[in-house]
C-alpha cells in the first residue's frame, strides 16, 4: 500500500472519530430509511435524496479506510490486479467508449462525481477539462482540495448538485458525460425520462453518454422469493434507493433522443473484488474494536461495518446468481442534426 492510501485511510478514521452526533444519527436514520423502503414503505423522492446525502457523508469516509475512495466496485478485468488496478482498467474502457475526436480540447461531465478521483484521472488521460457534481458537499470539498493539491484546478470544476433537478450547465456544453454506479440507482421508473432529457440537453450533437452502473439483470424476477430477499438485503448496502432493468434506462434514453449503441452486462463479475474487500474489512474490524474499547470510535461504526458485510455477502450471492450487475454497460449517442 502506497503512502497516499495510508494517508487516506488515516484521514478517514480521523473524520469518523470527529463526526458530529447529528451526522452520525443522520447516517443511522438513513440506513433505517433504506431498510423501510425495502419493507414496502412509500417514500418521496426528496426524502430519499436527503437520506442518500446523509448516508454518503459518513459512508465516503468509512469506505476510504478500505481503499474504496471512488465508492464503486469494478469488474475483475485482471485477476492479477486489486481493486484500484481494475478500477483504472474499467475507467480506461469507458473513456474509450466516449469516442472523443479531440481529447485535449474536450470537456466532460462526471455525473455523481464523488471525491472527483475519476474526473481527475480522465482529465489526466485526455488533457482536457472535466466538470462534476455530487449531492454530498463533503465529497465536493474533498474533490476541490485534491484538484488544488495536484495543480489541476484549472481543468477540474466541481459543484454540489442533484440528479433530480435540472443540471446547472448550459445546453450543448459537453463533449461527453459518464457515470459509475452513481445515477440510475436513484431514480424511480417514472423519473428516468427527466434525467435522460437533461443528459441529452447538455451534450453536444455527436457526443456520447457512457456508464458502468448497477442495474438488475434481465434474469431478475420480482416474483421469485429468493431474488426478492437478496435484493432486500443488498440494496441498502449499496446506498441505492431504486433498482431498474437495463431496458427501462435504454427506453428513457431513446425517448430523450439518444441512439443506444450498447447495452450489455459487465465483461466480468465484481464479486471476487467484493470478497477481497470483505476479507479486508474483517481484518480492519479488529482495529476498529480496539479503538472502540478505548472510546475513540463509537459502537455504531462496528455495527455499520457488520451491516455492510452482511449486505455485501447478499450482493455476492445475487451476482453469482446473475440476477444483478454492478457494472452494466450502456453507451448512447446524441445524433448530429442535419438541416
């Protein structure tokens, strides 16, 4: 593990220790809210959005301790590499799908950018600019700090934003947009069109949207009790509020005006990497318990890790059964209009 990873882990632990009581309680309440949704509670989108923001404010620090700073699990494209190496391979493949004609002059949009590390990587690869938005101000602050630390503030632009509201960007201002497990798990089926329309609006003609997103596979059957039970256990762990089929998303993109070029499952499963992280969490929980005994870390951290592990195992079982996919691939292009 390099110095950056060690530093990030210690910062994550420090932030967990110093979180306010209000933030801790909001995180716990958010998880209970997600569980209530799985138990059939009818919820409003604005309440779901608030819960996601409260949960991620804590989760992003917790997962940074376990080298999950980018907050997504990639497919295991190369079994000789760990999580980070496979993230880079996944990101390189998605960037290639954007088919940029002039990369160093490009301006991309990172939808649900988290701490901005993928934006940073794409700007480094293309030589162009990347803008990103996220619902969590804590992560946007981290993204801005990292851009400054790496002298990339002139090419990286971050702001707080909400998928469910009109994007605060001019029409036809981006040469491509992308998302990694950050968009479709937060929309009800009747809300898909508004998101797809906003993507279409901000993209230049001929530009593409590409994603690696959590979606149900076509084999998922809501009437199958085993499928439904696994879904009930794993979805709160993903901090997702909804589960869509690829066909639902593709239809929304097509209604917005896109031509869908690709809709396909991940090239390889993510569960082997999930199991690697499960084993790491098991080891680190021993350290967490020590800090808990000396009153440096409250009991809720250990309880949260236990919930993450339980839900993570349900995810592994679901992916092995091929009923859900963390990295379903969609590529859609905005046609060039000829007059």
